[in-house]
C-alpha cells in the first residue's frame, strides 16, 4: 500500500494512494460539504458523478477548482477547502442550484429531512441573487412513488440506484442543458415504465423530487369510521428503524413502543406481519421440500432452484425482466398478503364481521408494498386483502401528528392471535433472513430431527451475492442469496441459462434487504445505520423464545382450525398466487 | 472570336472594395479601347490575391508581372509602357522584399504565400473517392514506412519531436498522448477519431473527410501500430452525410487494396476501422462524452482522470484525436519531424486550418503556419471586412472562445497566445465582426448556443449559463443595472472555475472577453440605455421627423398596435409607451420620415 | 486492382496513375486532354456544383472536346462556390469561382476553346507541400 503525503488547510497527513480529497479531509476532521455524492460503505454503492460541484476545493497548481469527491490525492498536493475563492464558488453554485428550485419548503414532504435544505442552511444562504426561469415538468404519481422533478437537482443518485444497483433502468437523465431531468424514457409515467417500486430512488433522493404516495389520510379516515374495525400489521424491519425518526440511536429496537403507539393511534388490533412471515415459511418451506423431493426423485418437470417471493419489488422485477421464468419463484404470497388474506377470512369470521368492515393497514419499510396491496389478484369482490400500506416514515409522521411522545411510551405486546410470531419471522427484515427461516423449518420437516444450532451464520452478511451449503442430514442443500436487483439479475441469468447451481435462492430487492427498504427512515448515505438495523434484527431473533416458524402455536392452531395443512386447497387459494408477463407492458404514448 | 494576346487580371471590386479596384478596371478598359487594343488584351476581374493591403493589384499575363497599389491614373502608363512598349512599370512593382520573394519563386504566378496547406494538402486537388489518386500523391507511404522501417516507439518519437499538438482545441501534445496509450497494457485498445465537429462555423474536419478521407484512415492505422490497437472507430456526426459516404468508400477501397485488414504490408499488423454516428450534440466532441455516446450511453462527460488513454471506449485504452490532427500525421512521417517543427512558433508547431466566417470578404477555409498574426489572416488572406467597414472584433475558438479586438491583431496565433489573450484555439472557427455588431448581443448569442448545448450534468454549466444568458438578455433589452455587470463577471468566473468539462470551463469566455474588451459598450447599454451598433431593438426607439412627415397616414395604418397618431396631412407622432419596435412604420414610410434612434 | 504489400506496389500505382487517365473505359493522354476538377464538398454541392459538373460532362461531350471531368473536395473558397479548376494541356491550372451553368458555358466557349480568361478567376494564394 502506497502512502501519499499532502496538506489540507495547512494540516499535513498521509493517506493511501487512490483516496479522494473528500475522504482524506475527513481523516483530519475537515468535513467538505457534498450534495450529489453518496457512498454506502460496505454495500458497494457509490455515486460520484462530480455533478453538483458543491465539494469543489482549491488545489495548488491547478487551473480550476477540483471536486473533492472525485479527485484523488497526489504526492505533495496542497489543498484549500475554505479559501475565499472556494467559498465564493461554493456559495455561487449553491445559489444557482437554489435559483432553479421551487421555494415551497414549508409544504414540501421533505422539509426538515432535505439535504438541499440542510446544505443551504449550512452555507448560510440568505438570498438568491441569480433569479431567473425555473425548469418545470409534469408531476407524475404512480401507485407507490411521486415524482415532482421540479425539485430535482440532477444529483443522479436515483439514476445510479435504478441502473447500476438495481439494473431496472426506469429512471435516467433525459433532455439536455437547463431542461435536463431524470425521468423514465420518453418522459412516460413511472407506472408505464419497468419501475418495480423498490423505492431505492426515494431512499437516496436528497430533495423532495422523489417521495412516496402518502396514505396516512385514508388511514385516519378509516380509524374515525365507527363502522370499521381497523387492524394493523407491522413488518419486521420497521421496529429496527422507527426509533431513528424520534432521535433514538440507529439499531434501537422499538417493538414495544411501536405497539403502544399504534394502540394510541386507535387501531383496534395491533398485529404483526411476522405472523404472516411464519405462515409464509410454512407454505414456502413445504413447497421447497415438495419440489426438492420430486426433483431428487427424478421428476424433471419440477424446476429448481426455488426462489423466494416475499419481496414485491422483486416480483415486479422478474415479471418485467424474466417473464419466461415466472414458474420458478415460489407461489407463496408475501407475508403482508398472507396476513391480509387470513385477516379478512379467518379473523373476520372470528369477529363475526363482514370483510368490507375490516380495514387492514400494514406498516412497511417498503414502497412496493403500496403497489402490491393494490394488485387485483389480492382482492375479493373489489375489497383488497390489505387496504392501505404505510411506510415507516409515514407511521413516524402519523405518531408525531397525533401528539404522541414516542420516547415516553410504555412497551406493550401485540394482540393475539395474529400478533404472535417467532424469531424466524423477525429475520425476514434482513437479507439472508427469509432463507435462514426457511432452512430452520425445512431442516426439521425434512430430517425429522431437531436443529442442533438455530443460527446459520453462513447465510448472514452484507455481501451482494452469497452462497452457502447446508447439510440436511446427508443432503447438501445449495443456497444462494442476493440483495439488490442487479445482483438478483446475475443469479436469474444463471437460472435462465440453466447454469444455476442452487436449490433455493433468496432475493431481496433492496440493498441490505427490508432494513434498507425504500420506506425506511432516510439513511442519507450513512451505511452504518443499515448495519445497526441488521444487528437489531438478529438481536430480536435471539430474544425470542420460539425461533422456528412451525413452532408458532397460533400458526399450528390456524392450520388446525382453518387451513388444514400447508399447500392444502384452502391454503392454495388464500396463500398462493401466480405471476404475470409484464415485459410487453411498456407503452409509449 | 478574338483570341487575346494578353490578359490583365484585376482583383475583384466587390472584395477589394476600399481599394477602388473597380475604377482601376474601368480605367484600364478605357485605355485599351482608346488605343484600339480591346480585341488583343482583355481585362479580367479575379478573386482575392490575398494581399489586400497592397491592392488594387493588377497582374499581367502571360508574363506574370504584378503591379500593386494601382490607381486609376496608372492605367494609361500600364497600357502604354507595358502593353505597347513592352516595358515594365517599375514604380508599381511590389516593394523590394516582396519582389525578392516573387523573384525567388520564379514561375509561380502569385507572390504572397501566407498560407501553407499541410492538413488540407489534398483537399480540392484529388478525387477523394479514388484511392489511386491518393496513392499517387504519396498516400500510404507513411504507413508503409512505419510498418516496415520503424518500431512503434520510433514513430511515437517522430510525432513527439514534430511538436504536433491536438487540433481539436485542447492542444495536448499528440506524441505524448500516443505514448501514454501505448504504455498501458491491455488485451484490447482502440484508435478513435473525433469527427464530431461541433463548433458552428467550423468545417475543416468535414472538408478533410470529404476531400481527403484516406489521410485520416492512414493516420489512424499508424496510430494503431504505435499504440497496439487493431481497431479504429470514427465518431462522426450524422449531419455529415457526404463525409460519411466518402469515408465509407475510402475504408472499402483501403480494405480492397489490403491497406486495412490483416497483415498490412506483410508486417503482421492488423487494423480495421468502423464508423460510429453521433446525433449532433456539441458536448459529444468532449472525448469522455464522445466515448459514452459511442457506448450507447448518454453523451455527457465524466471526470478526468481516468483519461481515455487509460480507460476509454468500453473501459479499454483509447487514443482520441480529431480529424485535423490525424491529417497531419502522414506528412510528418513522410517529410520528417524536423521539417514539421520548422514551421510555426516555439510551442505550437506546424499549421492550423481556420474557417473564416462573419463580416469578412473571403469566407472559407484557410491554413496558415502557427504564429501567423490575426491581421494577416483577416486582412491579407481574408480580404478584410465586408463592405469596407471597420473591424471590431474576431471571435476565435468556437462558441466558447473569446472576442479579440484590434489590440490583438498583431498577436501571433498559437495555442498559448490565444489563451493569454482570453480566447482559445478551439477547433479553428474564426468569426469576424464589424462596427454593426453589438458585443453584448454577440455574447448573448454565444451563450444561447452553450445553454442549448450544455448536457446539464453539472450545476454551474446547467444553471449558470442560463442565468448568464438571462442577464445578458436583460441588458440588451435596456433593463440591465450596473449590479448585473458585477453578477456577470462573478458568475462567469465561477462557471469557468467549477464546471465539469471543457464546455462549461470555457462557455463564459465570450462574456468575459467582451466585458474586458468592450466594457464601455456594456456600460452604455446599462447606463445610457444605448446600443452603439444599433442592433439591440429594446434600446432603440422609432421617431417621426415632423418636417419630413407628409401626413400620408401610411405608417399609422400599418402600425399593428395603433401607436401612431396624427392628423391627415399633418405630422405624425409615435407613442413610445405603446410602440413594440417592430419597425413596420419605417418600412411603410415613403418619405424617410421614420427614424431609428 | 492490386493488393498492396510493399512500397514498390505503392510506387507502381503512383507511376501508372500519372501516365494514364481512364474514364469509362477510354484511355486519355493526360498531356492532351482538358482536365476539369469540380469542388464537390458540401459547400460546393449546396451551391450547385453537381449541376455544374453534370453540365460540363454533357456539354463537353456534345461539343466534342476531349475532357476529363472529375470531382474533388472543398478548395476552401466558400465565398466563391461552386469552384472548378480547369487545366488546359500544357498550361497552369486556373481556378474559377461562382461557376453556375452560364459561367460554365462561358468557360467552355471562351477559355477552353479560345484560351481567353474570363472574370472570376481565383488566384491561388497558398503553398502546398
């Protein structure tokens, strides 16, 4: 490793060759402001187009200013990050960016959480001397995501996410010069594009250009309706991140406080999507074993590997990109939808009310869930199994709206019966979790022996593509894991080309899995937040007394009273689905 | 029909307007008729001799005598002494030094050789669609020499010693660029020809490809040999259909003759060329943007380093040079580095092609040795300003170059001098302006171009140029303030200082150079609300001269906004509050009573 | 057609090219024939050079003048397009500017047939290598 010696603001330091000025400066406590730059360390996600020019610094001997994010240090380099020339340039560039940005901060959904706003504050911008025309575009609302690209500052983070990380290719820069903007091809609506609603664009957008469709009002209306019974389910990753919105340390588990808050908000029953997750394992695990046994028995009509299907963005992705493989993923519905289907049948029966008077709300770390619950196949007579899906962020705002002091709330437990869950369900919230949960159950069902060790460390981590072999009592089960749709694409291409070596593959659309979902509190480029959430998820699993889905007593009861057995006809009807070829649905109007 | 024994060539009155060549021509004609010589000697007008300071010029054929600064009164002497008596009129011969040049060149009919054609050597001489004609003009000898006599490093050394610098604008030493690409280890490398000539007004690359496509092909193959690339790509704009066609024909012929393909000149070197089409975005002339465009990506630049020499097309080392640069290469190999280095200035060797345009008589392509002064280019080669008007400025370097004034006329043109003067070489566009051009409007015009052509990737270029344009627009409408001038300068400097690529780093040059060189014009616009060139409509007003007005009402009837009032047969009056300055009244007035102030 | 492999191959093409000029199967002696080059760059074509070239080809044939009319690139005189270069046997080449059909006719009748120079000559003001 070669070291390079340089001076930044009169501080001399030595850093590795290849380090950027930005990172070198950080080592000596100099935080150069950035705007377009984004680096999710450890996840191989980096955006440094060098486009915003906020991080420019003066390098001795160089004709013009250098972007600190993209300029590598050189031997003997002398850098000034706060000279008059730099400060004037930085302020002028910021004034220019603001001159082409709507001044509606007060009513912007990103207000208070906007990187542009924070930067303007940090740079002490008090007026915009360069007033002029502002670029304006059509507002575009899809089932999950709103594009208000008047607020776009061309940081290109969403484009990087959508193309390089997710390989979805729904968003890219179009037009040029002053009218350049990020949009789907031909400026079509997002809904007509191959967008999967993974929401990673929203997760990295520094401004209010990309935000989620807010369903809070509809939920408030339902809660206020005395004829409705309103129940709520909360996804596993929400409890590991919600606290951040209330100033708690990333990685703080707030399960109990969250349940209390939801009760205070007026939900009649506070349930857990984890119950749905345990149910998913029952169905998906059984399906895996079924396919595996048939395959090993020589049945060549059975396709392996089996792919998990609980991530709705991933489902959208393969429907758009790999329709020829639509019989490969498991037919099991996602936990959100399994929960909804059971709630509107089994639980509605228990309450003795019509499904139309039961409103199911889900709290999700995800924006694709908003689209998923609107899919027509997940409704009966026009009544959806899940009525509304709110993101973690929407829930946080809702709690604040209701004047609830979140920090002071007592901890309380989920309601029964749909609030009971196992540790296996909790880890659905992170990459590797679904397959670990499935292995815990499938192992015992297949080998008829109890697991010696519940934790499968070999399936955990943050590597984009991971592989591990699990010994099923003599049978080597080959498992693949991918998170991020770009990684998923690589495994999918192997499957398509008949080169896949796996029996089962878990896929999560978002980097990190649901902990990094598009509906989570914004990480603003700090990857340590995602790591802390992942740690919290595994801690919650550790703390559970029951850690295998098939041991959840309410799941056992559900099968006994209602479903029969996994893959039964009723289970098939309520808990499984089929997929569509959406590859031809890109319509240019 | 008469067969003339002599011809008198007189440069054309329309170009040499100021020098009264038309009268000289008439006087000669009259004298000939007076002496009954009109059937023996013919007066012929010609294009520019390229020595306008000495005009009008009269040339006697067939004996090739040249008379300078001829006045109508000299006609009689020329006719009597030269034609009738066979005696040369010595006092009208060029000055001693010029005469010596003339004498030393003997046979050549014209004496002034301000131009030297190296890159354009075959343009307008050979049939571009006939490879044999190119070969007959020593074509492909350089490639043969390189492949059979030199090592790649030796060729690179020749190019380095020649001092050739990139002709696309940046002026990076070509040999060094080749060497960097050659040194990078890679399984695949590319030779790229930047034929995305984007400067409006510049068309030397187009002309070379249309007139001498093989020179580019030959040079690319030489580069491939030097750098270790066996694949060449020409990125050419689709708006150049003829250039595309001729390149295609040339590539096919070169393949047919074995000059492209496998084992060229039995050397074991393989090389072939493909075309890639650009859609005409100015920014795609920037090499990283060009490469992205070729890769099928959005044509926008990325941060350098890495340079294309290391990380270019498809991530492979790629040597990018423009058409004119390549066109120089075969000559350098054939005639040697020393010969090439003997032309030009200390730091800028060889010649440069310029496209003359604007208010200049001889609009066209010229090629001059580096170090030629702007004055020589504009007045000696370009034939001076159209209509004999006053020279005001010359804009070099395309839309992002600067406007230079009469103070710079004696500056020798090379890369470094132009930058020092606040402009740049660019690809060699040269647009001449006269007293009728408003410099604020000119700056606005160029900004309009960069606003349109900015890719939008970086904020200063995307938004800054737009704001510059808006401020200039405000000034030309008479709404500018002195504070706006301060803003213009700060904004220009920040855009230059912070933009991502060459486009934004140079786009404010027209503003800065006009602020520097024509400050008083800006102040006039802002303070006096006056445009001295009379081109900013917003600052002008139409008035009716009461004395000249006959009260015919033609103007009032034509005014689209009813701004004109007045009694029939009485003087009319324009209400300035209502007037939209369309100028219709002025057009309609038969008595020249409407004036523009 | 030759597959060029050596410098000698190039030299051979060069020599042969100077000796013979072949147009549509007919051999011409370059020393005896009128040679006309029409500047067919984009600027030339835009101002009508193609029409001029066709006119010259047709008319020279009709008027029984042995002439070779070829295309070439841009000569650089954009202000005087279309431009043509006429080389009469044994004489230096002369470039004419702003050649339209009428001018082309005049060039045939007066210059090519009679050696009489006409208005619009463009003096060569450059060195070439």
